[in-house]
């Protein structure tokens, strides 16, 4: 599935790699979704259904089950932090959000 979430062209991986001090939960989700797009994460299936698979950004051929209904992902990032770029991308794709034009 082609994601409907778009990242402004001037934003790089270094811009979204680490949390910003005072970052809200919504800002974190958008930042992680932008990171996913920049790193080439793809959603397979239909995230609008609440469940899909997401490709790994670092390991070719590896897929993670993502559920926006349950708010979970099978990746290590989610296990460590309770949120990850796969879940964030599925969440913003599910709502068809657009990344703000960050400075």
C-alpha cells in the first residue's frame, strides 16, 4: 500500500532521529512517522482496517505486525519504548495526516 503521509523535502533523518525536549505525544508520533517514511518503511495491507504489516527499516525481508486498534507493533523499538516508527506511520496513515512543514 502506498502511504498517504508525506514528508516535506527539506526534512532529513537527522531532523527526526531523536526526540525534541518537550515533545508532545502527537509531535512524537508525527516525528516517528516522518522517520519511517525517510527510512523507507512500507505498510502492507490496509492500515485503515486497523491492522497491517510494516517493513523493517534496517533488515531486508523482515516484517512486523502492527495494530492501530490495539496500539502495538512487534518490533524491538516498540518493546523498548512503547511506540515506534511502524506504529506511528500506521497511525498517521490511518488518519491521513500530513506532516507539518517544520523549519
